[in-house]
C-alpha cells in the first residue's frame, strides 16, 4: 500500500497556566493528500483528577464532547471532499480552527509528521503513545458512551455520511431529550449510544430504566421520530444476565425503536447510508 504523508498535533489540558503543568488529552491527525482527517479526544477525566485535585471534571467532559463534535464535523467534510472554502493544510491549522492559540486550559502542541499506509491505525498508535501510555489499566474496565460510539462511527466515516448527522432535541411541553446523532427524511432518525459495559450489574439495569423513562416522557412529541439504541455490551461475564435484562427493558420503549449491537455496526452503517442515498435521490427527482 502507498504511504501517505500526515501531520498531527496533541491537545493538552493545562491545569495551571502559571506552572505550565499539563496532561495530553487528545490527538488530531490530517492527511490532505489522502482526504483524511480524524481526532480522538479523551472522554474521561479519572486520571486527570488524581493529577490535578480540584479540577472541574464535569466542565472538562462538556468541553471535550463539544470539541470532539466540532473536530468530527470538520474531519468528515474533508474525508467526504466537501468544499470548506479553505481546506486545512495541516493538523495544526485544523486544530486552531476549533481552539485558537491562546493561554486557555486547552492548548495544542507543536506539530509532528510522518508517513503511513494505514492512517486510522497511525492515529490510534499516536493516541495510545501520547495520551493513554501512563493510564492505570484496571483489571475490569468499563467503557463510556463516547468510547462505544467509536465502533459505530467508523462505518459512517467509511461510507461518507457522518457529516449528515447532528444533535437535536425531541420535545414535549414539559420535557425534552437531546439526541447526539440525528438525520431526517420523512421522520427523525435519532441515534444514541448506550454503553452497558459498566462495572456493576445494577448500574446496567439502572441505565436501561433511565432511557426507558426518558422515552416514555417524550412519546407524545408532535414530531415523528424513531430511536436507535447503539449498544455497547459488557466485557465482564458476570454482567451478562444484567445485560439481557437491560435489553428487555429497552424493548419496552413506547416509541418506534431498534436496538443495534456492536457486532451489527457495519450492517447498520450500510443501512443508514442506503436510506440517506435514497432520500437524496428522491429530493433530486422532486426538484
């Protein structure tokens, strides 16, 4: 395979700009020649809270989720060759389009470069080396919703439809639920990642009941919508029974819904891409 040139930059969380203490929390990699760009940002702050007592973990997580969404949007447009007006020439240029160079708590490193035949693998390798290297690995790990989303996101990226998704609130008079990944044809297709890869079996069931409650609350919404639960399965064998019970709870959702498990991620991505293509064709014929 032909090796492609790439550049990358590392996102740093600077807890105290006075002392300059920081921790690496993400990586952005671009290869304009290959029409490729992607970013991986740390979705958790457990290690950081040990390094920097007193940090605002909730604020950190909100910022990271926002930044990941903005970077994903820019990366998807580059991969899908959508005209941005000015295509980023480097990883640092793309990164500065999301966070400017200043004295804030989130700063970019100097840029690195390399050659790789497999650009996603190069990104993952740099992330593991620069961000995850010093993490303590517990014997039984849990995964966040953001980590499970990576499994599903890959298929959408490959089919060049990731940029079609955006967040949306489905609301009733006294409540609303904001879905992370939504697109519309004759109805709203609302995708939400739900990780059941949790440490405690009771937490798995509680999470399922939480989603059932949210969907029950908005079932009378005036907009037509369908919910897709993108489910991350537990790795611990002792949680299998609770996982089965959680799926049964989700099946009680009182609105049109589907449960998509990780091993079906590729097929689901193909299905969504076909529906989007069919919808686009209908629009072209109606013009």
